[in-house]
C-alpha cells in the first residue's frame, strides 16, 4: 500500500500581465482547497513572441494590491516573483504542487503537455487543474490589454487597481486606427 501525501501548500503560477478577475477566481478556489497558496509571478519572458506590457515588479505590485482589496482579501496567500523552472520554484517554497486554471480545450492541451513535463522532472509535485468559472471563461490578460489599449472600460474584467493602472499605461483615448 502506498503512503498518502496530503498537499498543504500549492503554487498558482502565471505571468499575470495583468491580473484579471479570472485569475483571482482561480487563486480563491485554490485557497479554498489548500491552507497555503503562493502566487508565483513569472519573469518577463517572450510569451507567444511578445514580451509583457508590465514589468515583473509592476505585475507583483498589482497582484499584491488586488489581493489586499476589500472583498478580494484572502488569508494564507502570498505573492512572489519567480524566474526559471516552476518545479524548482515549488521545491524552493516547499509547495507540494501547483494549480492551473483552464478556460478551454486549447488551455487543456497546452497545460497537459506542461504537466507531463513537470511530472517527469519532479514526480513529487501534483498538477491540479480547476475549470474556469463560466463567469470568467472568456477573460484573458491579452484580451484585457487589447480592450484597454483601445480606450475601452475593463472594470468588469479586472480588480479596480488594475483598471486604474491599465488606464495610466494605455491612456483613456482610443489607439490610432481604432476608430
């Protein structure tokens, strides 16, 4: 009979460029399942050939501020920047696994490949997937950035502090050629 290992601490990784209410939903759901959650903000890396809109420090600050907001605040959650391999970061912080949100089949295919690779590199870590809430299934950071860059309101998609930062970053005027 194999020994059952109870995971007490998980990592919720991402670039969070910017953090959305969908991300907050995944973090909240991870916290419901596990007593301790570390939100790992990944270094600026070329994601689909494009860098991030916000620096690592800005993304960490936005996430910390969002998680300190009334109505969002959660105990047992910390935010940390990280670079390198997720499995190394999980070992560094003493996490027993990581939680990823899935919106669609395309997310599943990509995340399954990553989970298989992570399992090969660190069989001691659990890969945990949560389905996106239907309320946020269509929300992605790239869609939020595009809407904000066109001067439109994103307040229903992101925490209030992030909506302000996006307006500061992109301005409130529509981008050229968006008329």
